[in-house]
C-alpha cells in the first residue's frame, strides 16, 4: 500500500527524501545545544553567557552546513541521524563548558592558568564537520571503498603500531595510545577503527561463503573448520598485542568485538561466537595474570571504594555524584562534577548523571540507541553485501563503545578508558565519529534512493513485423 511517505521503488516502496523533517529535528537539536550552554551560564554565574550570540551563531552555521551538504549530496539519507548527533555534540559542549567554569573558579587568586577545553572542542567539531562534508562530497558511492580492502587494512595496522614508536609515541595515564605531531596530539586508533571496518567488510564479503562452512558439531553448535580459524586468531593476536604493549583495554575489546560481530553477521554461524567467546575468556584471564594495568582495573571494579587509597578514585567519585544527582539531577551549577578526575573525557557521563540526573543519562542512552538503530536499518535496506557489512560495523562501533564506557562509569564492567562518542572531550574521537556518520548517511542514501525505471513498452504489431523483416535473411 502506498503511503504519504513512500513512492514506488524496487520490490516495494522507498522513503521520500524527508529533508524537511531533518531540518525540524535539527532546530530541536540546536535548542538542546544552545539552551544547555545558556543554562550552564545561568546556573554557574547567574546570567546568560556574554558570548552566547557568537557561540550559538557558529553552532548554527556548522549544523546548517551539514544539512545543506546532506540535502545536496545525499538527499535520500536517513533524516534522524544528523539531528541526534548534533544534539549529543551540543550537549557535550555545554557540559564541558560547565567543567571549564568550575576550573576557572578553582584557580582564582593563584598563578595557575586554567585549561579551557570547550573552546578546543568547538575547534575539533569544526574540523569534524568539515571532514563530514568532505566525505559526502568526495565519496558519491560507498562501493568504491571495496577496491581498497587490503590498503585500508594495512593502513589500520600501521596506525595501531605508531604509538609504539620511540619518537612520536606518547604514554598518557598508563596507556600508550597517543602520538605527538608537533604541538598536536592524536589517537591513531580512532582513525584505525574506521579503516578496519572497511577492510573487514571487503574481506568478509568475498570470503564469507568459505567461512560459513561448518566443521565439527559440539554441543549443538556447528564449529567452523580448522583451516578457517586464521582470521579470528589473527584479530585476537592484534587485540592482545594492543592490550599488552599499549595497555589499552578499551581498544582491544572494541576491535575484537567488532570483528567477531561482523564475522557472525557475514556468516550467520553461531560457532564463530562460541570460538570468539572462548578466545575472549582466555585472553582476559591471561591479561589479568600478566598485566598489572589490567589487574588494577579489575580490582577497582570489584571494590571501587576499597581502591580509594591507591589513587583509583574515579569510579567511586562518579558513583557518589550520580547518587547525589538522583532522578532529576542537581541542575547545572549546583553539583560538583569537577571533583571527578577526567570528568570532561572518560567520566562525562558521571558529570551528566550528577547535574541532569538519571533522566539525563537515560536520554543520552536513548540517543545512542537511535544512532545504532538507524545504522542497522541502513544495513538492512542496503542492496549490496559490502555496504551492509560496513553500515553494520559502524553501528556496532557505537554500540560497543557506549556499552563499555557507560558500563565502566557505572561499575557494571571494569573501566576501559574509551571516550563517549560526541560527548567527551577529544579531537581524534570527535573527528572520526563525524566521518563515521557521513559514511552511514552515504550508505543510507544509496539504499533508500529509488532505482531508475528500466521498463519499456512492448513494440506494436506493425513495429514487430518491420523488425522481423529487417533481421530475416
């Protein structure tokens, strides 16, 4: 049945462009970002910030530029993704500004210069938006990326190795995941995760038939053949290498979980989940036994308040703050989120829980759920196998990362150190996530775009007679 929001297409109906709906949702998203910034000023200083016009105007320029780029280059793309991302990014800027004001207040009367993170984050957002627009303009067909399967895979491995180099590699908070490029530092792993999705999708779409073949049966599960275990063992070794040499528990879990999920989606074989689960348990136990960094994270998880004297106070302080925030929160300016170490990056969800309450945290989780759902929807309606796997992999990145981050902050699982997408302070993460959204929108546009009508009218009887005479010897 044809509805008001559909039109004829291949095997049924496809959605209309819905750019007007996207614009309306973007207005609401801007209200969240600019309104949150104003609420921070009122809550902390008792007045609207003096730079609200300049800040709000620049935020409007960035978001409108994204909308125009989508309207021109991807008119059939999903209308919900961009507004949700804009709302998250705007809320993150407001919360970081709140923490900046607390830092400025704490250094009054001293010679210490406060570090203002919100200004840097707005600059990184500008770079991310520029790359978002550039990706949509340059990449008009996502299937082109399949040609560079092994190139992107090699580039991802090189990026993961860079932090281990003696000159440019840099260790921060016990994890060696940074590189220094002059005055700018970056996490190459954030870019590697995008390249890894493209490489895995290109590899699996070609070899999934062989990987889907069943081997021996064990406990009602068809295990994969022994000769096909090479890719998963290789990815497991890469994950263990990241964990042992870079001491980065979050990235190790993210990359292995991403590969395992894409492998299962490509082959539809539960045996791979069994093998991957066994490898995960073996790797986790081995890492705990030989890596002091992992031991400290697990001990802090098991007893977050017992580890107080050893310096692992982040989880405990975050739980105190969220408990104080309650259901509706203390309101901007009425809490003490600055007491949580790294509240602007690793523990920004704890700051939101303290001042916006459980309601604010649930709203944030719901928005991340929408991003994952729209990414999986794009994978479902995509017409080619490569696009399906890329969209699924990019959606899984958000799902795993958000679960790991929020699970660590709430003491559900051990703390890993990943950033919360679009909320946390961090240039590498923010830029990479904007590129991910551009790729998902490109796949969504390709999937929802109507196929050209290839039908033709049957020739008349006179035309048929003429054709027969012309071809008759």
